């Protein structure tokens, strides 16, 4: 009889010493919305600043750590 093992998906390890990556969900005042990947921010506060500095007419922003 053969042994059957369940295959468990493996999540890649986070980059050691690398900068974190963030996803920003943006809703505009006109009702439009977009998703952005932010790679050049050091933390969540910095990621929010990057988004607000680059975009106009933003109603709300949600930032999440990718990974």
C-alpha cells in the first residue's frame, strides 16, 4: 500500500532585510477607484504619503502590507 501525503501550499518567505511592499486601494471623489502597488515606501505611513502626494481628488485610501 502506498503512503499518501497531502500537498500543502508553501508561502514564500518574506525578503529578509528588504523593503516591504504595500497595496493601496484608492477611491476618488468622482466615485472611481484604483489599486496601486507601492514598492518605494519604508512603512505604512510613508506608503500613504506617497499615494496622497501623487494623486489628486482622493476621497479615501486603504493601505495593506503585501505578503
